[in-house]
C-alpha cells in the first residue's frame, strides 16, 4: 500500500479521480526495480462500488499510462483482484501479466 513516506521520497505517485470535489477512485504506482525489471508497480487501484462500470477506472488507468509513457504489459501488478484481472482482460486484452502476491 502506498504511504506518505513513499510519496515524499518520490517513488510513489497517487492519481485520484474526483467529481464535485469528491474522490471516486484512485490508482497508486511505485517505481519497481529488480535485476530483470526497471518499471512500475500498480500498488492500489480502486473505484467506489457505486461508480464502477462508468468509465472512471479506464480514465484513471489511461491517464496513468500516458503520464508515465507506459503500456499495460510493462507494469507489475501487486496482488491483483479478480475485478482487476477482468478489467485488464477487458480493456487491454491482457490474458497474462506480471504480478506480485
């Protein structure tokens, strides 16, 4: 999970979607480096239940990708939920991807 120390250190970025000054969803990413990879990790991704399936998740995700010049297969996903798995398959045609449990 993203915390303030990671954000202050510049290794984590939080994107928030809001309407009328009310947050409805967010995605946080962190720099992720290993011997094999130098990429980003999607640490948290959430849209309020009553706002799901309205395009907010897609807008957040697309903005994050564009902001970091990334493509979905280049990212590592932290313990993706069933909903995240379905989202990645539906919108980005990702049947397999890198993840961390």
